[in-house]
């Protein structure tokens, strides 16, 4: 993103919050399926699931030493505050509004952190700073926890027709007078065409070997790899490089021949827009269905907070493919969620 060129961010932290999707294959190994850095979502469901489970099954929590996750909002607020140069920064959560599919989470987190939930119309720029309108007059804002995509953040610098952004925000950001979390442009890491290079980035920038493997990935923009994908569509999962929410993808083993042929035409017409991966046998867990208890495929999204220290709450969002045999766990595709337990080490009991 050109606006980020030459920009020196506080503490050199670009991504304060990350959601990493992890799966376990039938070979027993864990794999990183994708990274979420633009506006990682789902943590409110982690917290709500735990609250509900504790109310329904209090005996289980008394019997087992389940590590808590309730302190996540406090850790998040601490991380956001530490992102600013200001001693007592004012933090707000910027939401697209109540019609956004994740608005429940925005309102939930703002309430839990004790900060203001604001829309673009509540903020304005004056004298090189960002302010929010309050009943007591303008109040300077130091940190914006954004739940708005980059392109809509500032109509003067990005999409001119955006009604949910703040005119002039990018200029204040460039001056270092406001922190935006996550930083503008971090969504490039969500791009599935960047994903295959992450292990090499770790080796190059950190001189470390990745602990978890990536899933083997074919980039359809490469002619040889496109040929392989087209010849094996019935066995592969094909995704849009900018896709999210389980949209615009093909799961070969569960698709009809007509669907595969139709998708092949889309691949040939715009190969740069797709990557392909083998169809993993995701691990499963038992859930309640109409017929009783049955297995359903899952993945895990732990949430990582990066400030002065890097912290992971002992839990995460376990997403469940509720349809029998489905490998698509996204809530937008009918997926559900489960509480995730991390137990204390036996030595600590």
C-alpha cells in the first residue's frame, strides 16, 4: 500500500491482533491453513461460548482445571494502549455500523473493554489530529481499533464513495498522531497468493524454522501449476486469493461434474485469482444433532496479541462444519462454533 511507504509506526508493530487458522490432518500433524491480519474476527464467540458453557455445566469446570479466557478483553485493551506513544491514550473501536455481519462482536468487545464504539460519522479530523464527538465536546482519539477494511477507512485517500470512513484520517496517520490497529495494508498477509511464501519469510527475517507447516499450495498464475490443478480438480480445494467466508471456492471431492467443469472455465479465464490445495481430512469432534451425537469437521483459530509482549489466550475459536461431511466451517456457510478448553498442566495441579 503506497500510503505506508516510509512510515515509521510506534514500536514497529504493524499487526497487533492476529487470528491464525489451524487444522489437524489425518496424518496427525497440525497445519496453518491461513492467516487473518486485516480485521480478525470471532473472538466474541470464543468468550460467549465459554460463558454459556460455565452456566450450563458448572460441575465440569469445578472438576477440570480449564484455563480461563475471560481476561481477553483486558489483554486486548492493554495491547491497544501500549501501541501508542501517549501515556493515557483514548482508544475507540471503529465499526461499519449495525448492518455489518460482525456488529455483535464490535459492540460486545467495546463494552467489555469499556471504550467507545464509534462509526465514521462520529469521528473528524482537525489540526492534524482525530477527534470524536461527545456530549461534552470533541475528544482527541489516540488509537483506533478498526473493524473496517482499508479501502473504506478514508474517502480522501481510498474509495471516494465510502460513507463509513473518516475524511483525512490517512493524513493524520502519516503524521504519527493516531495509531490504527491493525495497520493499513496488513491485509496483504490475508492474500492466499502470499500464503505460500510465509515459511520463507520466517526463515529470512527471523532466521528460524517454522514450527507448524503450511498446507501444500499450487498457484494457478503459474502455467505448470495451473495445468496440474485443472487435471486434478476433482481432488483439490480451489480458493480465490482474495476470498473470505468460504465464498468463491470449489471443494472438488464434494462437487458435481458440472460444477467442476464450470469452475475450470473460471480458472482458465482468470488463473491469477486462484490457488489450490489438497483436500485435507480435517479432524472431527462430537456435536449434538437431531439424531443424537455425531462427528463434524473442525478447525481452530487462536488469537495472538502483539504489543510489548506476544500473548496467546489459552483457548480460541473452534469452528464446526455443521453439515455432515462438509469441510467448510465458515459461519457464513452455515458453520457453528464450540468452546475450546486448554487444561492446566498436571504438574500445576
